[in-house]
């Protein structure tokens, strides 16, 4: 095992076997503060910073608010550890959601990617410029849509032929200009979370008639 400490908020470990990764997950337990990402013997251990946690919560709240306005069923699994031994990949996203496959996993607490679908949408907050590239990991896990928020910009990536391609439109919310969300968040940064949620609901209700008339 080779250790390289890149920053105060993370540690990179190399030559880590799948068994070592699994044992580390067990040793750290379910209520740990650190977050893990694993890709073919390379492991990153990160301590979330306040800025990252803030945007993770805000954007996660807005996803739920949009779903409620659109009357879409969804399930959120937060920072669940998703892994596939056959692909030597594992990750704990900032948040993740089921939409298209919500009915298939409804009420389930024992999800396993060996037989269950991956989340339909995963969220990554990149304010600290992660050392380990998450894109191959999510591709190995089969997550169809990835949102990456960084420096007040939200980018949408869709999985196509095993690789992520940047897209203007979301598969989950195809009729909405999702990239507008950072502007909405910035405009309401000094307001409480309740006001931000109200603002996104109003925005969706305005967008829907515009879509119908376009």
C-alpha cells in the first residue's frame, strides 16, 4: 500500500485490494464523517468541508422541490456507498436519487447493484477539486445521469456508450433549464433555506407554462 496525502482534507491510497476496501468500510462503520471513492486499487478518503456540505444540501433540497412541483415520485439515498466488485468501483456521492427506477426499489433498504438498478441521478460537489476522477467510477456503476456543481456552475453529464457526455438537458427533468439553478441559489444566498425552496417552486411553475407555449 502506498499513501500520498495531497491536502488537509483528503488522503490518497494506492495498491488497495477490493478486500482491503471492503474491510475499511466495515472498520469505519456507517456513521463515519469521511467519504470514500475507489477505482481499481486507488482509494480516496475525504473529509467534507462546510462549503461542500452546504451546496450538497441546498441542491438536494431543490431536486426534491422540483420533483414535488412536477408530481414525480422519487427516492433519495444520500451518500450511500455504491459498489460493484466486478468493476472494482465504489463511491459515496454527495447525494443520489431514483426517479425512473423509483418503483423498482420502493421501500427497499437492501439494494445491491449486482441485481438492482443504480441511482438515476447522482450529485457531485466539486468545490475542492477531488483528486480521484469520479467519472469512470460512476460509469462502472451504471449511473445514467451525473450533476457536477463547481464554482457556481452546474454541469449535466449523461452516460453514453460507457462514457459521460456533457448535456444541456437533464433526463430526469427534460423540460427545465436545470443549469439555471446556480443563479437562483446565488440570488437567494442570504435568505433562509425555506425561501430558496419557495423560489425554485415559483421558477418551476413559471417555466412550465413557458414550455407549453413554446
